[in-house]
């Protein structure tokens, strides 16, 4: 360990020691009543730590008790001295909790803050990482449900499968996380200095019954829902042409395209009109100050599709993305669907989801190279609080429930506001990272970061957004700042 890591470790342990005393004070009190409660609950003396690489699942199950809490590790690391005490406190104070995502780090650095209840994410990658905790009774119930299947699994895979099953069958109250880092991995167990996560086909093969049992829409050739693509555009006929050509080249053909123009010059209006005739799309022209929300709402109201895709004119589809997005968006529990957006001809990320934190919502990992992004954030499909309006698909029923886009947000945060409203209606938003498009970001109106007046406008719009969603506040159940 280098001197900087050593110093970080000392500071971290001092912080943990301080929090330890605070926990103990909270637990014990003057007459130790709290400790007695923990003992009566059968947790404080019966919180177990197991290594899923070494401990035998069947033997563990034979000794598993309903009232006990079990902490699982998949990589050898150093547990904080009060790991058991801290975890016990959480389970006692949260009787509805079945699973706890325990925060971990590498060498007391690069902390991995995990999602809470994220059912679409757990079908893609094992986000509990290298340490998590489950309640005994929940483990036994899941094992009983899937006992026929897990007999065929290797020992380690049984632990992984059952944990994923608990999450899939859970909810936002039963699957929680804590942000205090309690487990410290050595550098040798890291990937690019960060905790490794397990995903991809190897993982999906382990949890195959969970995937197959999920109530998911299956796209059939005999019935493909109509997708209405709404594209706001002004004075940008060449790029609009490239955008629409990429839509036409997609294998999904049940598509209508609606271009909403708020005042192109006569010359460009003539070019777009000619394109609408030759390529085939509906062209709505209304000279008006730029208002992204208004333009999209006009297009949505003029559309016929069961699915609606909001798409910027500076986005180019790659491959056959529409079917994948539509297949996800058609699920009754899914709200907004986005995808990975890259800067043109590069592997630098423009969008892999929008996160919500103090200071405002923002694009995670903006500008980072794909290979530098940890925790599977750019690799696997996953739940997010919001996706960018540059490429956002949802069912018409979802748009109707959310009340369309707020026209008091003419430029920024209108997509975030829409996704927050969708989230508040009980839908889950998702970004599909297994498909991607190229985004020339803000080609039409320019960059907000380069103009002081625009920055002032952004601040006002951010304040308005936060005033609308005070219950959400700075909550983000899928993300923490260091997950970048």
C-alpha cells in the first residue's frame, strides 16, 4: 500500500471509529435496553459472515435460522470492525428489510455505492457486488421456491441465484442499501482500481429461470406496435436528413416520423418540405420561440403510435435499435426507455442515464471513455432515475399519465421532469446500454456551458424542477456520485 493509500486508510478508519461510537451510543443507551432488544431479536449474537467461494450452500441452508442475518462475501477483503453490529442495527430498525446492499471500496478508495431495488438491473448484472446481507427467513423462502433448479448449480452460483431471486421478488422497502463503506477490497481484487461486477451471458445463464419467469413483452412479427418518432428541428436540414435516413435503415418498419419546426428560414423550410415528400414524414411548421417541451407536445398530439420516441435531429441510429427499445417500452411496469449515446465516431459517453443528486440532475460519466467507466455502468442495461430527451421512448399511456412535457421548461430539465413524473406514477425508467446511437449534442442551439445567460437560465430551471419534485428531492435509488 502506498503512502497516500495508507493515509486514506487511516482517515477512513478514524471516520469509521467515530461512527462506530455513535452507533454504539444509539444502540446501547444508558440502560442497555437497545442491546437487549437486539439479543431478543436473535441478531446481535447471530449475524454470520460467509464466503460464497468457500462455504457450502447446502450445509449453510441446513443451519440457516429465520431470525438470523447472513452477510455474504465473494472476494476476500477487510471488514470494518463493527460490520456485524452495524448490519444488525439496520435489520432491527428496518423490519421490512430482506436484503441490504453493503457499500464497499478498493483500498479505502473508489467507493462502490450500490442500487437499491433495481429489478431490471439485477437481470443484467449482479450489482450486490462483493458483499451483501440477507435475512434468514427470506433466504429459506427463495430456496424453497427454486429448490428444483438450484440443485443443478455450482455452490457459488447457488448463493448468486438466490440473492438475485430475493431482489426480483422484493420491492423498494425490502431491498435497501447503506452508504457507509464497511468492506475494503485489496487492489488485486479490483478492475481498473474499482470493484468488479459480474454480468453478461455467464451471469444470465445462472439466473435463466428468473429471466424466463419475468413478465416481459415479447415482440412478434405479426404484431409490431406503431412507433411515432417526434423530432424537433430548425434550420438543420442536412443533419435532419441523416437522422431520418438512419431511422429508415432500421429493420423496424412500423414507424411514422413527425418533424416539428419552430421557424426555419424560407430556404431551409423548402429543403425540409422537399425531404418530407421524398423520404416520407409529416412536417409541422410553426414560427415560434424555441420551446423544446412545446415542440414535442405538438408532435405527440399529432402522432398515432402506441409508442412515442422523442428524438433530437442530431442523433443517428446505429444498427437496429428500435425493436430493442420498443420491446422494453411495451412492458406495463416500464416508463421511459433510453439508450447509450456516444459522441460521434468515438467511444466517449454522452449519455448512459441521468442521475439525481444535490446540485441538480446530470449525465453520469459524461465524456468518459467506455473502458474507463466502472461497475458496469456503461456495459449493462439498468434502471435509472431519468434518461435524456434526445432519445426517449415510452408508451402513449405513460406520456398521458405523466401529463406530457412541462412547457414552463422550454430548454433544459424538461426530460428530467418528465422522467420524474413517470417515476412518481410508479413506473421504472431504464437505459439500454446494449444498444447505442451517436449524438452531436446541442448542435442546433449550442452549448449551455459557454454562455453566462444560459447558465443563469439553467439555474432557474433547475430550481423550478426541484420545487416540483420535493418528495424526490435529491433521492436516487440507483446511483451515488462515486459510481463513475
